[in-house]
């Protein structure tokens, strides 16, 4: 059973921000207006506070996100994606690094559950707001670019049905 105490402070901060990194990657894949971005951010928060299973690691992350939310702190505060160029690629690299951190500390079951959780968050963010169209007419629930990023998230974190990046 893996818990917060098994990680260094920096490692834990990286694990806690992972659902928000996922959400940001999806949002950047097909940016809409401020209303869409707000809906997608709220989906990240809801997803981060509601893991799909009750492994200790996932519960600890969700409880920390909940505590930060109550204090009006954001897990991405002060975070800057490493490197230059495409920020989506930097976010995906952050997720690959986070996967390595989780796998180095957690059981294989917890690591797999963490990966599935991140893919679930990506899907929830993509589903949160329609993309394209005019005033909702002709819009799609999940765009092709969002689907592509979900597949890249799946590959980066090792979620169910792992795809190739």
C-alpha cells in the first residue's frame, strides 16, 4: 500500500498536479473560449477529487487536491512545463516522468489504477465542453485533436488500452 509518505515533497507535488497537467494538455489541444476552458478546468478538479477506485495512493492524491481546493490553492501554482516549443509535448513529457515516479514507489496495481485515473480525467475534460460550431450548432462533444491527446495521455501514463505515442 503506497501513500503520500513514500514520496519526497517534490515527487508528491508532481503526482498531485498530474490530473491538472492532463486537463491542461486536453484543453490546449483544442482551445475554445473562456466558458469552455472554465468547464474543462472544473472537470479537471472534479476528476482529481474523485478517483475511480480506492487505492491508498489515489485516495491520498484526491484528499490533497480537496484540501488545496478548500484553501483556494491550485496544484499548478508555480508550475511551468519544462523546455520550449510545443507546451502539449512538455505536458506529456511531465506525465511520462510522473508515471516513472509512481511506478518507482507504488505497486503495479496502484500504478495501473493511477494511469487509468489520468485517462478518465482526460476523457472527462474532453467531454466537459463542446468544440467548434457556432453557438453550439454543429459542435462536437470531443474533437479529433482532443481524441489524439487522450491517446497520447494513455500512452504516457499507461492507462487501460495503452496506445502508442
